[in-house]
C-alpha cells in the first residue's frame, strides 16, 4: 500500500510503491520528477524557479519546462520589468510575467500554483492567453473584494466566464492554489482544501501562454513558486499523485500550509 513507511521495520519493498520514507531520522519524499509523463496522474509541464536561467545581474533569462511535454513548452520573462528570484520564487511586480509560446492547454489538468500574494488593487490576473483574433484568449484573475477567482475564455464573440470560484478566506500571503479544469467542472483547492466547484462553460480548451498575468492586466504583485499542471480525469485514482505533489511543494516552500 502506498504511503509513509518506517524504514526501521523489516520488510521487502519496491521503490514504485512508496511516496515517503523515514530512514535514520530523516524523511525522503518522492520527487515530482517521478511523475513526469503525459497520461492521467502525470506531469507534462513543470516550471521551477530553482531551475531558471539567471544572468550576472540576477535577472531571469529563461525557465525550462521540466515536464514530459518537452522544451517546446519552455517559458521566458516578459513585460516591462525584469524578473528576479526572491526567496526561491519568481518576484513579480504586476508589470512582468512569464511568456510560454507553446501555450499548454489546462483543460483536463489540475494546476498547482505556489503563490505568495499581495493585493495592491482589487483585480489582478495570474494566468492567460493572448492570440490574434481573440478566439482562445483566456484569463484567470483574483478579485480581492468579492474573494473569488474568475476564469474566462473568448470564443470570438466575447468572453465566456465560468461562475465565480469563491475563496471566502482569501488573504495575502503564501498559498498552494490548485485549479482543476475539466470539461464538466472547475474546482478550486487552497492548501489542500476544496473551496469551490462550478460548472464548466462550453469551452473546447483553456490555453495558457502567460503566467503571472492574463490576456488582460495588471498582473499579480508578489512571488510565484512552482507551477505544476498535472493531467487528471478527476477520478479517485488521482489522489495519490495529488498527494505526492502537495507534500513535495510543502517541503520545498517553508511556511506553505497544506492539509
């Protein structure tokens, strides 16, 4: 059975069956990299500040995709201000963001986002896509007044918005935000706790070519850590990889609270 094992116990085990181990008083957690792949429960794209290219001035120059979808989904800094690494995270000012030309589709994924947020203005955008002709433009935004997240997609005639994803205790600070976008439902989890579930509009996809801003602006002010979209079908079998990713991100980012 997968889970936490005490290595002081005498047993025969296979590496694929364990997610965490205790040995010699130290804990080992299964890396997210063991989930890299393209199927359900696997990770096609992963953006990690620790793996970003940085120049001699401390400015981020590139962010590789570590996941199985490959280099075509790598990211690069964009906007009017440089991005730097602060506390192991991307420091964002509202005027800078990550551009992802490959525009991965978040439909059919649960996207894990580590974010240390501030809300200097009511509306801030944190994911999106921008294309000529508007068809496929997307936005994901925080509303710090109504305490909700709103997702929308443009079908060419205008933006079609999903119902608000209520986050009643939305507050500034460090959070693990999870957006699960399926053809039938969109769910919001914060710190491992479900906050909202709404019906998905008739969206064929939800491409994202911008992280830290949307098709609209301003972008978020604060810091972003790992961004990890995991392919999901919404089934109970997804609980194990979800748990692996949550535990690993909580270990990596001190102060990140995950239930």
